[in-house]
C-alpha cells in the first residue's frame, strides 16, 4: 500500500486533473474517496486532515498536506520532473500557466458543485438555470481559449507543442465535465482536437471519472 | 516610456496582485486603464489585444500577451528572481501556491464583478444578496486559511517566513477587496496581522487601488 494519499471524488474535475498528473508521473497513491453529494467531505475526520473540506487533497509520504490542484501538479512536476508538465522557457511556462488558469480560475470555480448548490438554495435556481449558468461560463472561457490556441505559434498536437502538460490536463478535465451539462463543442474545434489527443493517452483514460473505484 | 504594458483597473483585485509584484521587482510599466463598470474591457480594440477581455493583461517588451495574475506573477518571478516571491524548496513552494490558490481559485472567482453582475441579471439578486454572497465565499475560504496559517510551522511575519511572497500578495489584495462589502475581519487575527505587515511595505502601498491614476 502506498504512503501517498489522494483524497478524492471520482467526478470532481479538479481531482481528475491531479489523477492525470499522478498517472503521467507514474506515482502510486492510495485513493480515498469522499462522496461530495453525500457531504462526506464535511465530516470532522476529514476536516481534521483538510480544514477546507474540499477535494482533491494530497497527503505526501512525509505527512504534508497539499491542496489546490494546480499547486499539487506543480509540486509533482518539481519533485518528479519526467515527463515535464511545463516547458523549460519562462515565456512558454507563462503561456501554459495562462491557458491552465483560464480554465482553473475563470471557468471551473464558478461552476463547481458548491456554487451550483448555493445558486439553488439562495436564489432558487432550477435545473435549467443551473445548466444555463454552467454553459454560460464555459463559453465565456472557451471562446477566448479557442482564439488564443488558434493564433499561438506554440499550439501543436497539444496546448504547447507535441507533449501533454498542465494546460492539457485542465482542458481535458473541463471537457469531460462539460458533457454533464451538454455543452456544444462544435464552436471549439481546436479544444476538441486537443481533448481527443489527450483522451487517447493511457494516463488520461486511467484517471478518468468512470474508471475510479467510487464511480457510480 | 516603458515598453511593458499592464492593462489594468484600479479596483480589480487581480490587477492589484500584479501591480504589487511589479513594484516588488522594481519593473517599470505603462499603466493602461480599462473601466470595467463602463465595459471598456469589452471594446474591440482591447479584445484584439486580449481575447478574454479581462484585466490584468501584461504585454511584455517582446509583445507577448500574458493574462491570469498568478501566471504573470510566476513569470515575473522567473525572469527577475530578486526578491523571490516563492521559496526555494518544492514542499514550501507547494505550500505557498496552495495558500495563494485558496484565494485565487476558491474565493475571488466566485466574487468578481462579472459573476456578481450575472447574479443580478439572471437571478434578480439585490444589493443585500450580493453582499451576503460575497461575504459567504470569503468566509468559506478565510476560515480554513486562518486555520492552516495558525498550524503551519512555515507561518511567520508573512504567510511563509519573514519575507512577503505570492500568498501574501493574494491575501492583501483580497483583504483590500473585502472592505467594499464590510467583511468582519475579527475572526481572522492571523490574516489581519499578515495583511498589516504587507500594507506597511511601500510596494503594497504604491500598488494599492486608491493610488492608481484611474482611481475614483
């Protein structure tokens, strides 16, 4: 049994990002599921481990807690550099981080489960309101993302050249998440092409929600 | 006149983060304001520069566009390493990135202007609803942030030891933003103490919203 623990939920998009990175790096870990819809992440035993009560949370072999998917992935990339998830040059690294954060800061946080739940409880949002809200913020983010990918010389098979990295991880996890709300991907041919290239890779498949032990 | 341009809005919390980093690094830049409440960031001339139509956006001296405040700050830290905004050890860097992203991914995105505007237009949210929404997500993020700062051996005068860095930049910008919605800071003595230490520094003062050319 591994002494690295990933607190996790199969359908969490940010958990999926971290699982992909762990698979790409070949790092073995223990999968500890927390059913978000049942509120298992808010139980005292888990709050003692991670005061934020969110997933993913990585417990490293020395006992250190790291939360926040991008912080975890950059940590994995620094301690286990092969294959690299960020390019070598500062300008290229900035480009990849920008693409990743366009998803991780501007799309996902507004659409995650706790925000959608609040829209229901505070504003009485219906299922249709929720689906419209979700699609609105995906489109707000994917339109400029598609444009930047279309015009950037760095764009290749993946977001940056011919190898998958941090931005691709965020992109694929978001596209997977989109399917739950029927986002029309036709306006996004480059994002779709990159997603297909990612999903052809074993790490992305193995880490996918439907292949996790708590998948329903 | 500098050939580095920061597309900017004085009251934007993410713009404030980047201004602090530029001041700390002593990098001169041209300040180009976009009045978010007047929709100036959505004009075609700006969308041609930055398809996302958000601020901040940095145009580097070679013409490269970098958006996303954390991506910009890490870029500045990589090309201009003194004073460092991240610690040297991977585990410490992960800790600082985690703290920064607790604010940048879990608090700010849910509370920024375009989301608050959508709550009004889609769900008919009142001024009071908006203020409650804002305070709710700040408290959801600041409670665990305070706890982690209270128990982490890394916590010093600043989020990590005795020098300010990436997490402090996000913390101070968020605390400044909080004042607009009257967030009660009494439950957060450590965050308040770190914020005070930041605000005593010239870089944080010079970059503050009220000291920008477009301040109202």
